[in-house]
C-alpha cells in the first residue's frame, strides 16, 4: 500500500472498497526505526465512524494494559501467541485464534512470543 493508499484506507468513501496485504503492513511496521526501541507498534488499516482495524506487532512480553472500548471488539492473532485477560478469565490465543467481547468490558493482553494481532472494533 502506498502512502496515498494508506491515507485513503483510513476513511474509505461511501460505497468504496480498500484492499491491503497484511504481510506488507507487518514488514513496514517492523522496518520503522522505533521498532528496535519499543515493545509494540500499530497502524490503523481502516478507521471510520463504524469500524476500526488496528494491526499491531508485539515483541515477546509486550503488554497492553487493562482498558475498555466504546464498542464490541474482536482480537485476531495472526501469528505468535498472546495471553488475553477479561477480568478473572484468561485465555491463551495462538495464531489463527479469535476472541470477541462486548463494549465497555475491561481487558488486557500480553504477548507470549513475538506476535501480530489484528484488533477489530465496531463503533455503535
């Protein structure tokens, strides 16, 4: 995806479609200089009034602290593995696994190994 296409992907027009390759987006994130100094990086692939797709690359041990979202979410592990915590419930999600939960539920996760995660948020 070119820089121009990336800007357009953030807010596809009414009736429009966007397309991208996840592996290319992961490669671009890992090529950024800040990847060597940080434990996680992310990029919004789609961001509009109703849907957000956030792609994250995480190093082993990276944490996303407990937080809540305004809309329902799905967490799709594309590679690696994470420990996903929702209150007292903890589940390990490996490559290909998805967990979903409703809005306003406290949740967090930790990368058990270097991982790529797609966070999907629906906004009501």
